[in-house]
């Protein structure tokens, strides 16, 4: 899919490295890891993102019954590699209708997860209470991983965040009631470590959720 890199925090235009700066620059947020154009769902496109990523590329594996892979995006460039990844999946919601799930892995401060979650700031920060029991759990790369509900987001989605492999893991589900999916202890695989079975991954239509993250004020 054609397009230009953008700011992962606000979606604004970014300026490529040049004579006066060795990093991508957003007029609002300064130096950023640029969000690359979204790649439509295909095994080949997913493999490209996984190959260049320096963070996990999380995917429920196996996918829940009836669910499909519906798009992938990453933040970073050829020099830095992928410093954040977002994988979209869609399928039957637990309470009927269509549910959509976005899994984001990112380094501290990238800001992509907060943008998709529709919250202020660049990381979960005070929006999660890690001193309380977790609200959901997943198994990420074989390790039990607690996730906490992220407060302050729009009412149309359920947002969870935690830490996996020393990096932020976000799980964002639309509509909000489809957040029940997260209570089934999903098993997540880092597709950088996946084998040839990924070639059998079922692909659907490109998800609008990964194309249009919520915009709004974002902290630096």
C-alpha cells in the first residue's frame, strides 16, 4: 500500500533525516521512529515486517476459530529496524457480531500503542495500576503475561497493557464488549520465531482499525 511515513504518536507528517538531523522529525513531537504505511494482510507482507522488527510481532496462535489476520504496521526505518509493530485480527465476537483485535509491541516512548488506544501520553503510565491484580492474562512466547485494563480511552474499545520480553504489549479490542476475548488466556506467538506453519495463516480484508488510529493530543 502506497503512502508516506508518519508520526507514530499523532499521525502527522515527518521529515526524513538530513543535513541538520540524523533522525526522523515530527513538528510536534521531535525525533520519532516513523510509522510506515500499513501493509495489507498477506503472509509475504507479514514476513517482511517480522524480518526487520527488533520487537516482537505478536499473533494469537492458533487464531481463535473463525478469526483472520487483517493487516500489519511497524514504526522504524531501514537503519533502526522496527521499534514497534501492530498486528490486526478480526473474527466473530464473543457476544456476536464482528470483533477486532490489535496487538502492539513497542519500545518505551514510541507512542504507537497509546495512539491506537486513544489515550493521552506515549506509554500506559498511570493509566494502569500494576499494584492491583491483572484484569487479563495471555501466554506470550510461552510465558504467562499479566495485562491490566488501561483507563481513559474511548468507550468503543477495551484496552489492556502489560510487559512481555521487556517491552510494552498492548491488546486493543473493538467493540468494548469483545474485550471478553482477553479472558480466554490467548496464546501469543512472536512471528519472528514462527516456522513454516505461518504460510497457512488465514488472511481477510484489511482492517480499518489499523488504518485509522484515534487522533488527539499526545504527550511527548
